[in-house]
C-alpha cells in the first residue's frame, strides 16, 4: 500500500494489491482503499494566565480537510461560533514524525468565553459511533439552541433528485466505494459543497467547518444531504449550524426525529430515486400532491 504522500501526509485513498475472485477464478489486481487515520484535536486558549493546551478529541477519519474537521467539531460542541473565534489551526510540527499530520491544534482568540467543563468529557470519536455520551435534548437548550425560524422553502422534486447529485460529486467514493458524504445544497438544489469521510459525523464536521472558516455561517437558507442514516448527533450538528432541512438517504433514529420536532428542523429520510419520507416540518417542502387518507 501507499499510505502517505511525498511530504509524509496520510492520503484519503491508497492502493493495495488484492486477490479478486470472479467466476470461479482468482486474479491479482490493484485496488483503491479509503484512507483511515487517527486525528487528535488539541485546543489552545488563554484566559487570565498563560496559554493552556488540552487534547479534547481523537477521531478516526479519512485524511484531508483536517482543519475544517477540527473547526466543525468545535462548532458542533458550541466551543466556537464563527471564524473570528479561531486565531490559528496548525499541525503539531513537534510531534513524532509518524504523527505530525495526525495532530491538529486549534488556537482560540484571546478572551473567548466557553464552558471549560465541556472539555472534561474526554471526547472519543470513531468512524462508526461518533461522540459517545452526547447531550440530551434539554442540554441542547442549555447550549442556547433555539428552534429554526421559518423562511426557507424547498421543492419536493429537488429533494428527490439529490441522491443522484451527491453520488456524482463524491470523487473519492467513486474510487473506493467506502466513504460517507455530507453535501450542502441551496433552495434550487444546487450543490454548494461536498465533503467525504469514512465517518458520517466527520463528513458533516468537515462540511460545517469549511463553511465556518469561509465565514458563511449560519446556514439558514441551505439544506444538508447525508449519504447514510440520520442520527441524533448529526441532527445536533445541523441544529448548531442552523440548517433548516436535513435529508438522509438512510433512516432516521427516533431521537433524531424527536430533536427535529423539538427544534423545528425538517427531517427527510429514505431519499432514494423518486421518493422520500418526511418526519417533521413538512411545510418547508412544496410541489407534492397532498396525500389522501393514511396508508396502513
């Protein structure tokens, strides 16, 4: 395999020699694999005394967009709210050579107020389960999350066509078949940004972080498309970014639906081909004929 580039950076995709079984015969072929490496996120801040640094999260991610991933993670945890809250994001150049590009330090602007208790949760994220021990709906209200306002409107036919659009935009998935994606789209269905990762949560963090660093938050006139299922953690990240519509190709969890209902997010699941299910706030979706009766 070729896990690193010429400068030592881990790569989003690698090559491997494999044995392929087809029609009763083995052959030796070259295959492309999704990259997966740990990323440690460190936070540096200064209140009254000297600069403090703390490791706050380790996530298994697909290398690439690491700075956006770190920024999006901190935004989803309500530690940063806008681009100016971050003074610098850098790789840890004094780390062991093998880990140099697997450690990112985010330096907050001096005087930024945040709850230090949030750093005591000892976050650990993985590509499969996201952050463990997430907050309840009540804790989201404590974080200052209000219900999404009215205003944004999306066409049903636009939503139905999104799965095909995101598939075309997934460059690394086309090579490996092993990545999730999160896409940002406007009310006309135009894809504004797509980020990929082996982890569903990381893909959305990369998407939100990229928009944060570009100064484009909040995202009240956009929707987010998820290539997998819709979990509570993903809905929380969308809520903090003020996304009014979340469309998932897979199923939502019951807690994700509860969050969407509580905070006014339009949640769509099973968006495939010519149809989808709407689990909350259907009033933001126009263009479909009204249903007659209730199917059992």
